[in-house]
C-alpha cells in the first residue's frame, strides 16, 4: 500500500509537471512577435525620409544612393531584409506618421537633429553625424552678425525643422524676431529663395549648404546659429525596443568599423572651399559656355557608359569649357590633352568633339588598368588622379600608402599619401620619382564638387520644367472647361 501510494504521488507530480510545461510552451508559442521579428518575417524595413542631397536620391543611372541611404541599406542588409524608403515632404508629418502604429513605418532617417523637444516625441539612436545651423544671406546685402540683427527681417526656415524650434526658443529673448516656416521645401530651395531676394535670410544645416553652395554664388554664411548638434535615427517610443536595440548596436559598430567614415568621404568628402569668386565664375560658365558642349558630352557619356556630369566637371576643371585653352606645359583643348596622349588616341585635341570623345576613352583606359578589386567610386577617383598626375605616380602613391600602413585600394588613404611624392625622403625610393602630389588631390576634389553641382543643377532644371508642364496642362484644362461651359451656354440659348 505504501509503495502504491508513493507511486500515485509520483505520477501526480509528473503529470502536474508535464501540464505546467505544456502550458508554458503554449504561452511561449502564443506570444506575439516583437518588432524585430515582424520586420524579418515581412522581409522589409520601412523607413520615413526626405528625398534630397544629404539623405537619399537617384543617381544618373536611376539607382538610389546618398549618405542616409548607404547607412540604411547597410542596416537592412544586416537584418536580411529589403529597404523600403517612404518619402515624407513635411517634417511634422514625419514625426506624426512615425508615432502612429497604423502607419507601418519602423523608423525615420532624414538628417534629423537631436533636440530636447524631439526627445519628448521619439527616441534616438547614437549619433552618426554632427551639423550646425547656419544663417544664409545674400552677398552685397547687409551681413547679419548676431541674432539681434535678424530682428525685423524676413527669415525662412523649413516647417517642422529643428531650425523652427531654435527660432521659437530665441524669440523668448528677441521679441522682434520673426520667421516663416516654409512647407514642402528643402534647404536648397530656401537658399534659392534668399538668392532670388524673396527672403532676407534662411536657416539651413551646414552640410546641406556646403554641398551645394556653388549653385548659389550670390549667397554666403552670415554666422552659425548653433554649435554642432548630433544627428541620429528616430524610433517611436514603445515598450517593444527590439528593433531599436538592433539599430543601436548597428550604429555603434558603424561609428567604429569605418562605415560612417567611408560614407562621409563618399558623399561629403568632395566639398571644396569654393570662394564667392570661384562660385560666380562656375555659375556664369554653366549658363554661357556649357550649353554649347552639353549635347556632345551627353552623347559621348552614353556611348561609353559614363556620367556626362563627370565629363563636364572634368572639362571645367581642365579648361573652364574653353576649347582654345592652353597651359604652360603645352596641354591644349577642351579636355587639355597632351600632344602624345592625343596622338595615341587618334584625335585632334583642338577639335572639341574629338577632344571629349578621346578624353572619355582615356579615362576608361586608365580605369581598366586599376586593379579590379578596387571598388567604385574609389576606382573612378583614382583614374581621375592618374589623368592629372600620371598612372605611374598614382601607383607610386599606392605603394607608399601600403608601406605606411594605409589601404592602397581606398582613395582616402591614397589621397593622404599623394602629397608625399613632392618630398625627397619619399620620392627618392619610388619608381617614377618626384611629382606635384598635392595637385591631383585638389584636382579630384574639385571635379567631384563640380559634378555634384552639375547633377543637382540638372535635377532642379528638370523639376522646374515638370512644374511648368503641370501649370501648362492645368491652364489648358481650365481653358477647355471654359470653352465647354461657353459652348453649353450657347446651345442653351
């Protein structure tokens, strides 16, 4: 009996344990998936952003690119999902959509400045960039030097931006400070408004202005409205922080493994210190000289699979689009080819069309000589450097880079060592000897800057044409409606 009782108690405990285990497994099985799991299950990461030069845009081939895009794509790839970017025109809508669970977006990434006001709405990842808010004015007008100088003037800011927040805070101490929040606009459009005299001043982010200052040569930086402020991704506040924690880990690694540095170099490393005179000369030449050669450059670029903006930028750096240009060293023509190079290519360097075609082929020849393992865009930038200084000197710089612990396959590392070719202690041990190694550094930087300006100038031109066509279609529709109404009235009579 005792043995039977013990067996019964044991069986009961076993059954109870099994029941508890089953209940636990059912509870685990029925637990709702967290945000990270839902993203992986859906196969896509949905991000709110704003199309523009510092975030994401389409390049000449129609492929999405940009600093913010590069960061987001790397994060999506790490999660093993597709990146889906949803363009939001108004920053106020962006934060509203992000905090609305029904919207379906997981985060916002649009060069968002971290501010105390925004922290009340969302939570931010670690910062990956820093910007300053800058006051932009029109050259030739009175330059404001303090916040007090802005009082009584028309100041433009982007609606819902950190700039608007800053102006609201400043107005507590400067009661006569007035500003207008412009909806559905980006930094370039505000600067364009100042350039055109619609506003006295505009407040924009330093990185946005630096990239495209050359498009607006009649503007300048009046003063910095703020010190450097962090930029980060924004997530909705929620008890479920699974995706947020994954983003935090990603961002901390990106800041240390070179991803942020690489993307900054790719998208902002070209920014040159183009002074007002240089910007005005570029703008004038773009209007007066470039149109004559643009069609040829577009055709040649299409023929060889190149970006015509790059060819145009190269030509401006070489000759300022002057087909009769001649340097002290004897290079001549629109693309400033040497006599020997022109002979090898079989072109007349004084014939603009032949010069452009030959130059495109020459760039491709140089690029093909560069090791295949070197990825774009470093490959093209090294080819441009070799176009300027010679392929042999580029290889000497790559050898020096490797000897000194750098990466000979990355343009930023090679760029840092090119100037050493002008110092005897370094060039005496190279194969090709002395070179003015600082020149290709400036050369490539300028071409990248001009290419960016031309690309965005074309984009603005396309947008204006599209807007004009829309207005034309609308006017035609109005006219047809009026005619239809008049015809109806006539028939009624």
